[in-house]
C-alpha cells in the first residue's frame, strides 16, 4: 500500500463513534422499499457493504412522519423507505441487525 493512503485504512474515532477505517458509503436513493418498508433485499444490500469492510454506511434518504419529507410523490419518487410506522421500523431493525452482525456501522 502507498504510504499516503495508509490513513484511509486506520481506525478513526470522533467522540463516541469509532470506525474501523475512513471509508464511508454515501447515501443514494434506491427506491427498493415498496410501501416505504425496507425488505430483505435492502438488508442484503447494506449487509454486503458491511461485509466489504466499509467503515460507515449512510443509508439512502428516508421519509419522516410528514408528507413533505419525500415530496409525497411530487417528484415521481416511489418506494422510498420511511423511518416511521411499525412496518417500516421493523424493516429497518432487520437491516440494522444484519449490518451489525456483519460487523458494520450504519446511520440514516
């Protein structure tokens, strides 16, 4: 490895957060959550990134409990995951648990 890249692979700590390295997956809207509920395919997608040793995974955009949070369809968005409601929160719990089992860290 080139010396100037070594810091990318070093552990990083900021306050209470410690990451295994400085690689961070940026958020990307994927539209794979029918009805706003992330399913097993979403969990598998993020888990693969954790297995690849990404230091921190930032999820795709999520809608909160307000109709303007994702445009309410005004921008032709569909299948955007929500971060409210029992079904969506249970879906995210499965995603987070799977990522954590793979040794990853994830935030919305």
